[in-house]
C-alpha cells in the first residue's frame, strides 16, 4: 500500500491573512511613498512656474493661468503614468491623481496671489513714473511757451517731447510685454496725460498771453504817448531842425521804445511778439511822418518867403546901381557903387526880417539867407558888369579911356606869362610887370600927346592891376602848384578830399551829378582793351555788360587765389577771376587778364582826373596822394594798394589807416577840446574796422580790431541768395547756376541776372534803413518770370544777425586786448554806410549800455576828409597856419613774426605795437654743419605759424660748417608809419664778417622798374 501524504489544511480565514498583508500597515507605506512622489511633482511644477516667471516677469494673469493649466495637465499625465507602473499602486489611481491636482491648484493659487501683489506694486511704480513725466512735461511746456513766438512752435515742442517720453517709457518705464494689453493700455494712458498737459499749458499760455497782450497794448499806448512828448519837445523849434536831425532823433527814440517794449514783455510768453514791435514801429512812424511833413511844410514856406525877399532885395540892388551908374567916372567908383547897392539890398532884407512875425523869424536861418543874397547879388553883378563897364566907357573922360586901353594892353602881355598856371619867381614877375607897363603906356599914347599927369594916372592903375597878378601867382605857389589829395578807396564807393584855397573840401564828381561819392566800378569794352566808363555810369549799365564791369576789387587786391573768402565771393560775381602766376588772382575781361592793382589804378586815375577838372588844373598835375586802407589790411594788401597808386601815375603814395583818418575828421570837427577815449566803429561795404583812440593834443591809437572781409557786400549777397531761394522754391528752377557755363548765351543771361539781382538787393538794403518793409521786384527775371520777394527788417536781420553779432564780439575783444572797460569809452563814432542799418545801431548802443552814438561826422565822407588833412600836412601846407597840425600815433593791427624749426610762430612785432618801430631778433643754426637759414614771415595771432597769413620768405646762405648754435643771424623787422613791413638779416661768421641779405618776398609787390610800363598800359586803356 502506498504511503499516505499528510496534508494540513488551514482554515480559509487564516489562509486569507497569509496571502494579503495587513491593510493598516500597507496604507501607511503607500501614503508615505505617494507623498514623496507628489512632492517631487509639486517641486517640478514650482520649478517650471519659476522658470516661467524668469521669462515673463510681469505676465498677465490669464497667461499665467493658461500656463498653469497646460503644466498641470502635463504633470498629472506624468504622475498617472508613474503610479500605474509602480506595483505598489495598482488601484485607486484617481484618488491619488485628484490629490495631486488639488496640491497643484493650491500652488497655483499662491503664485497667482503673489503675481497680483507684484502687479499692483508695479502699477503703483509705473503711475509714479508717469506722474514724474507729466510733471516734467508741464514744467517744460510752461518754460517753452514763454520763449516761443507761436502756438505752433509749442505744439512742435510737445510732439517731439512726447515722442521722447514714450520712447524712454517703452525702453525703461513700461514693464509689460509690447504685445500685452497692459503695455498698450499704460502707454495710451501716458500719451493721454501728456496731451492733456499740453492742452492745459496752451490754455494757460493763451490766457496769460491775453493778459500780457492787454498789458502790452497799454504799454504801447504809454510808449507812444512818451514818444510823442519827447519828439514834441525835441521838435518844439522846428525852424532850427533839418531832416537829418529829426531822423536821427526818431531812430534814437525808436530803439529805446523797442527796448522798453521788450522789457515790458519780460519773460512772459507772447506769441508773435514781433507783430507788437511792428505795430509800435508803424504807429511811431506815422506820427514821425506827420512831424516830418510839418517840418517840410515849414521849410518850404520859409524857402518861398526867403526867395521872395531875396528877389525883392535884388530889385532894390538893381535900382540903386542903375540910379548912380551915370555918376561913375572910373572902375573903382563902379565897384564902390556895387558895394553900396549891396548894402541897400542887405538893409532891405533886414527890414523884411524885422517886419516878419515871431514864428517866421524862428524859421529863418539868418546867416544862410544873408549868404544866399550875397551869392545872388554877386551873380547879378557878374552878369551886369560888362554892361555897366560899357556905360562907364560912355561917361569917362579922355584920361579914363587911356587907363582902360593901357590896362587892356597890359593884361594881354601879362597873360602870356600866366598861360601855363605855374608859379613865377617874384623877381621875374616884377620884370614882366615893368616890361608890360612900358609897352602898354607906349601903345596907349602912340597916336596922341602924352602929358605927365596922364602917364602918372595910367601907371597908378597898372600898379593896382599888378597886385592882382601877384595874388594869383602866390595862389599858384601855395595852393595848386603841388597839390596832394586824399582818397578813400572803398569797396563799394570812393571819396576824394583836398585842401585848397584855404578850405578842406570833398570833391564832387563833376561828370556824374556832382555826387561826393563815386561807386567803385570800372567798365570795359568786350575784349577788355579799353576802359569805357567808371563810377555811377559803369554801375548803372552793369546789368547790360556784367562780364566786363568790375567791382569789389578791394576784396581781391593783395590776396592769393586760394583765399577762402575770395573763392566764396566769386560764386556771386558776374565777372571771372582766375588763378595767375604765384597764385595771384587775375580778373578776366574779354581776352585780357588784369591784376587787382591794375584795375584799382584805373579808378584812382579817373578820380584824380575829376579833381583836376574840378580845380581847373592841367591833366596829370596832381602827383601826390594819401590812400586809406582798412586797419586789418595785411602787408601784401598794403603793398598792392601802393602799387595801384604808383601805376595810376602818382609819384608819391602814402597810406593811412581808415580809423586814423576817421580820428582826424572827428578831432577837426570837435568844439570840445577835452581829452577823450573814442571808439571808432567803421562798417563799410567790404571791411569792418574798430579802433580805440585817445584824442588829446594828438591822436593816439590804442588798439585795433576788425575783419577784412565783413561789410555791406556780404549783407547784399545773403539777401540775393534769400531772394533766389524764394524764387527757386516757387518756380522749381536754379537761377544762380550757369555763370561759368561754356555756352555763351547761358553764361551771359546768368551774369546779367546776377548783376540785376545784386543791384535791387543793394537798393532794398538801403530802403530798410528807413522802412520796416520793402520789396525786391524784377520784371522778366528768369525765362519771362517775374521775381517779387517781400523783405522785412526782421528777415534781413535774421539773415545777417551772425555778422552783426560778430562786430560786437570784435568790439569787446578789442577793448579786452587793452584791458579797457566799455564804460571808459567817452564817445562812439560811426563810419561807413553800413552803420545806417538800424539793427547795427541797436546792438552797438545796447552793448554800450544805452550810450548815445555819435553821428556828428559824415559816415561817407569822414575817411576822405581825414585823408585830405593828412595829405595837406605831408605836403607842407600847414605852414600857412590855416590847418591844425597834430601828431598821430598808429599801431599794428596784427602780430608779425617768423616760423621756427618747430613750426611755431615766434612773434617779433606784437599786435597793437606803436608804429613806426624797429625790432631785433637773434636766430642761430639748429643742427650741425648747417650753412643756410630760411626765414618765413607770417602775420596773425595763431601759435602755429602756418595757421597765420603767409607774407613771404627769404634765405640767408654762406654759413661756415660748425656745430649747432655756432652761427647766428641778426634779424631786423622794421615797420613804417604806413604799416609796411621790411625785414633784413645779417649773419656774423666766426671771423667777424657780415653780409646783407636781399629779401625776395613771395608777395605781390611790383618791381619799381616795371611801373613805367604798367603806366603806359594804363594810359592806353584809358584813351577816349
């Protein structure tokens, strides 16, 4: 039997407990593991959220929520997969998933709460940033609205500022993403607040402007009232005023009223402030014109009244002389009758004046009326004298007839010796007289018996006649035999003065309307071989012959072709300037090439011819001249000006600086002889000079400043460009191009157009000196199109304000160079036509703190007047005792020196050094075995030599070989009273030998031996 297996069967409950672990024990283990796993997923979730915040610092809540949902889903899916794969968690997966989801939602809630807090704080900071922007913008708007002239300017500023704020806010202030709603919303809020601030500022400014406008209009009424009162007080005695005095007073008051209006406006915002200035100026002008018309009316009435009186007095003169002519027995008696009749006429004039009422008496300048009567009576006498003499012939005795015949014979013979208008030595003149007496007496009594009484009477009368010849002869000696003239050779105009017949006179141009200034224009024929006209005639026809009409030569003379100012000028000149030998600018006229000194020489020769014609002197008899030059003319420009005078035929040419000439005129016209510190402000057509002068017994120039290329021509050119731009903008054409076109038709049309425009712009500039507005209008300016441009003083001033301000800077710099304060200046005198520009006068008067400017000397004639005075003194005319003789001490305008081996500028003669002067320097060799020293001379104030004006160079050779410094050269720099520089170097070798250096300047100084040939060429060009 098989052995039975013993099997133990346990109860079912027991078996169950063995297979399934204890439930309590299993739950704790699972929970612990589950919590660990959930913790890991929560940490991963938070890490992802932190990473999200790193990339989206200030995300929107919606964006965060979307990210949370996506991330939660990812984490739950990953969690579910993980627990399903873990044998410990085979059931109840949903329970664990729900638990994790709850944990993640709780974490999201914390993050969301934190984000909300951060966003709220951020919005607070952003609002603070916005408020600061608005505060700053409001403050800026308030400031800018006070300076702007119109609301448009404020709006422009607002627009630009807002763009800047928004850009800054976008880059630094807006924390949100550009694509977010928060970003656009907060940006829109900033823009809206900026716009609101602008509207508020404009409203406030407009309200303030309205208040200010009312205040200004009240101020204008007070200003006008004060102006009328001041002008009324000044013009109370209209009879003693002339137009010039009234105009000067008007401008003086106008400048002060404008300044008062500006002070009244203060710092407040006044849009279009200029309109109030214009309104004020127009109202003042209206009143001024009323006063001026009244002045002219009174002058006219006075003129008519005095003319009537003079005519009546002339009638009394004629009646008186007619009544007594029958009693005249000799020429002396006839002359006495003339004198008596004049007395009767003068007495009648006095009676008329005494009969006039008080107002008429105040209107009459007695000296002028008496002088005019004297002139008219003398004219009448000159016309009637031959008739009176015929009447006298009918009444004289036989003896009287003998005297007349003898005098006639005598005059015919004496005139032979005076036909050439030259001085006759006194001994020789007496011989001529004795011979003429004997001859005339013999001829008188040839056919009749002569007694002693008749002969004595004839002899006495001839002796009296001889006295007249003696006076005429002395006049030839003292006044006309060796005249020296003074010429103001200006950029735009010339003026000539001369001392003759005991008077200093400005010579009128007898062939050109007796004008005392002559335009600096020369016109040539088409091939340039002949000078066909000059002065106002050439200027008036310049638009017809622009290529051959030359002007502005003073801006070319002595310069190099590569001069930057010269190049700029050539752009608007209708004639052509080319590059000549050694860089000398040549003026092309037809087929001829002319130098600037050559052109100036023609002008100088024409001016001399006019003086000779005016004084009835033989052609070419005036041999001496003083020519004025700007103080800032350098050595080459002065040399070239002397060349021009010598080519023109003057045997003696002296230069005088324009400030010194002005000082002469100022001193000679002063009644007050007290010492004064004077500032001369000379703004002419092409140059600007300022000088500080000590006027005492003599004239001592203390300092000089200026700009050799600043003047009225520059103002004209800017106005030309402005008008051309206005025309070009309107018609879309370029009107200034083509002057150098290879096509003659285009070239000629452009040059004529340039010349016409220049002429009209120059006239407009002059008009603006007495008007607030003018118009530049040219018919058929370009291709049949008319040019019409309105120009106000504001436009003209804006175009040239930089230059106007530059002159004031030069004044200040000049005063500073001698450590002088502006309040130490006693008098400010104005010279040059450009000083008539109102803005120039306004700036200058403001700089000198309201000091009245001195208008006592004629701005156009003062320089020529001073030059004539200097010419008279240099010619020795002062010996007659009729002209004051006093010394002048001038100074150098710029430093003069030599370039050293380091390229530095070593000053030899400093700026404002008194001249004439001599300076010595010792130079030595700088390297071993140096046998040559090269000296380069410069003029200027820059420390680097080549930045100054190069004058010339010379070389000293023949040094023996030796170590550096062993050989020396003594350089002598001599500057004469005309500011011309001469340099000489002498070397001393070790054996004591010396050598003179012959300087070869690379300047434009013409060799003396070439002058005769150049004079011959000039004579051919001037042949009529």
